């Protein structure tokens, strides 16, 4: 019975919240969320929505390659958005590619957040030597660009375990690389707000109650530092998707047999001069829209979560 | 033996410009169910004393010497794990600002249940029942709904009641209240103090009340300490100190009360301000502000300038003042002459 009480109050609290109020009044936020949800749904329903399965080589005919999209002369009705250089249906492969990009984006951000929040919390709350070591680690990490880490890790893995191993676990590798490269963003933000929260009296009160450090850190301080974490998460998801696309474009990311949006753009780039522009531009447009709506949602969220920016 | 015995407590802060001694030779004791007031200006070391009892002084502060014996157990030098069993469980604390002491993102119930669960092996349901019972004890209207509310939904007086409920949650032996009513308005102050007094009497809980409000001290406590610049300068039964303060500083505090001033005149005040702890005057720390520093010849007493005063017994009180000591000696001499 008690859980029922708390769920109804939680729902009521959400219904009365400024978050929902602002959402109802910001058409750009509504539009962005709608587009974002459409893209996510379409991507994850790809096996049911896509006309063909681009991973199944039996369904691909090389003679169908470089067919234009439907509004251009020479289009084949069956391939709505045309085909790529290997004769794969572009619509299907974009749906599957968006799914790969989203999985890598979210996966990398979850990894970043887990590492960054934990380290930031430890550094901020414990202070002293722990703080110094963790923050210098973060500085070192930030001084390498994501691309450099990716090139080094990619090269080492390919050299030691073979490139077939790398392409088999490419999604995991990319999540790991982007996640490891960007955790300091979280660690710094969380540390800064932990330092501000730590000096508040409720922390003293929790210590006076006889609670242990771990409990105080994760139960009392962490929830108070989460709103900036939500805000940077949106930016970080967009960044991670872009990083992945950049890596794939450089040939360090997803293999062509299992393309993400970035590797699709790359594979089409060779044909852009020969007139088959759609192979590059359509996935490119999808990537731009995806990143743009996430960033716009992040901007809106930042405005809502920061009371000092309330617009009257 | 008393429940809590503090002797020669010495707390220092290691700052860049050197060590600052925040508490020097502070000694006092508290019996079960007794209520003790600690009075002094801001910066006298009252709050440091309270925090050091639970060994919660944040670095760079540390306990440099002395002992704190609670129920036969020495608290200084105890491990953090062992101390956590005392904190909240046997000695709990109430802070000044009820707006700040409750965690803004946890509901009242969650905060209370968590505190119970940290010390006892009980189920969620039992913990909730205890929390509800304590909220009823502090006379909060509709306690059941309060459990699911968040701190920002409650008024200041209500929050302070909840903080008292949390302090009582584990049936502690001692509650340390650090200026519990300073942040509240006057009518609620009286209500909260009355509630605290009633609960302490009912459950036989000892109270250490830290305040600069002599009125509250005289109503609530049985014994009191007056602190100045990190030292106890006068201690004894509250009534005797309030009625007949011995130390010039305590007299000054009493004189500074608005009731003591003639209407239409300025309030009496003690000239000057509390010295910085890193730069204490020689001898008695109060001598630059003391109106009794000169002896009968109009010359400053050398002892006041050079020597830290020891405690002398004056009736039931103990006072650290050269002037009082001199007067007592004089009285004793006269009494002796009379008998001979």
C-alpha cells in the first residue's frame, strides 16, 4: 500500500513539475522529442520495418548497385531511397545503421557516466590524495583526443588479436574507446558540484546520524548532483554519436559489412563525384537531424534544470 | 560517575600561519538526564566543542589532547567505525538551520528510515512505524502524510520538529543542540524549546544546549558553562550564575540583555570584540575588555596581564578570574581575623 502512495505522489509531482510545464509550452522541445523518438523507434524496429535485411548477403544483388532514390529518373520502385555501391537497399541500411550509432552513443555515454560519476564523487567527497590522483588522471585523459585513443587502441587490438576479432567486437570496442576517452567531462562536473554540496549542513547531519561515508556519498550527495549530469548527458550522447561517425569515416570504426551512419557516409563518399550523391548525403542528413534534435533537447533541459535561467 | 566526562579537551586547527588553539583545557561533565547550557559569543568555541564530542571536527581541525569519556568509554582515538555506533545512536545532534540540515532530495520518511536502518537490523515496515511514532511525539499535524513529503514542502518550525524527531529516533542518551532556535522566529522559538525540554524530561535524555541566548539557558538548563576565546571561564548551576555572575565577562553578558538597559538609553555592551584565536592577548584573554582589570591603586593588575587565571571555587560556581580570586582571598583573610 505504501508503494502505491509513493507512486501516485511521484506521478502527481511529475504532473505539477516545472519540467512538464515548460515542455508543454516549448514547441521546439516537443518537436525535437517527437523526431528523436521516431528515429529511435524506427532504428530499434529496423528488423520489422526495413524492406530487406542488409546483413543477409543472399538478398543483395551487385547488379542493383547505385540505383537512385524514387524521385529521380531510373529509380527502381522496390528501393525507395536507392541503393549503395554494393546494391544494398539504402533505407534498410540507414535504419540498421542508425541503430548501431544509437547503441554506440548510449553505450558509450553510460560507460562515461558510470566511470565519471563514480570518480568525480570519490574525488570530491574524499578530497586530498584521492582527489589529486583522480583529477590528474582526468587531465591526462583529456589531453589525448578521442581520435588518438581510438587509433592507438584500434591499432593495438588489431595487431594483437587480429582484424577479424576487431570487426566482430567493433561495437563493444567503440563503446569502450569513446567511453574511456570522455569520462573526465562527467568527473569534473560531478566533482565541482560535490564540493559545493559537501559543505552543506545536511552532510554534517548525516555524519552526526552515524551514517558511513559510502552511504552519504551515494545516497545523500549523489542525488543532489544529478541535474548537471542529466544535462551533460544529452550533449555527450550527441558527441559520442559524432565521435563514432568520425571514427567510422576514418575507417577506424564499424566495418562496411555492419555499417553505422558514419561508415555509410564514408562508403558513399567515394561515389559522390560519380553522381551517386545519395549514398553519402541521405545518411549524412539522418546523422545531422539525430544530433541536432538531441542537442536542442539538451539545450531545453539545461534551461529548465538551471533555475537561474528561468525566463519569466 | 557521570554519563559524559570531558576533561582538558584541547582542539587545534593546523592553519598555514601555524596552529590555532580553538579549545583549551575545556572540562565539564553531564549526568544522565541533566541539561547543560554552553554560552558565549560567536567564535568562543561553542560549536567546536559540540563537534569535538562526536569527533566530527573537519580537517584541518583535530583533537590535540584531553579525554572525552562517555558511559565509561573513551571517545577520543576511537576508530570511525566504532564512533559511528555512538553518533546518532547514543549521542545525537540538532543543528542551527532547519532549512539546511534535511536533505532536499530525500523524503522525510526516507531520511528517518535510513537513519534507523543504519543502526538497527529492522525491516522497512518496522522502521516506518518507529518514524511515524516519533513524528507523533513531536506533535506534527498529520504525521502520516509528512513521511512522504519533501523538506521544501514544510515550514521552518515543522522542519525543526522533524529534526528533533530524527534526533530522538534511536532513543539517545544525550542530544547536543547547537543553537536550535536561532533560525526560527520568536513565537516558534518558544514552542520548539518547550517541546525539546518536555521530550528531554519525559525520556530522561541529557541535553547540551549551545546558545547565546541567556534567557533560553535560564529556562531550560540546570547547569551552564560560559566560554570565552576557547576557554571555560565560569561554570556552575544556571540559577546561581544568572542571579549572581562572578566573572566580569558573564556580568557583561547579563548587562547586555535588553531588559537590563534603561528605556530610551543605548543598550549596555561589552567594549571591544572577541580577540582572534590566533592572536590572543597575554594573561587573561579577557583583560583588554575587562572593566575590573585595575586594582585598588588604579594600576592594571600584573596577574591579569601575565598569567592565565586558574579556577577558583566561589560558592557552587567555579570562576577563572584573578579579580574574583583576590576578592575571595580578602574575604577569607577577614574571616580569619575575625575568628582570631
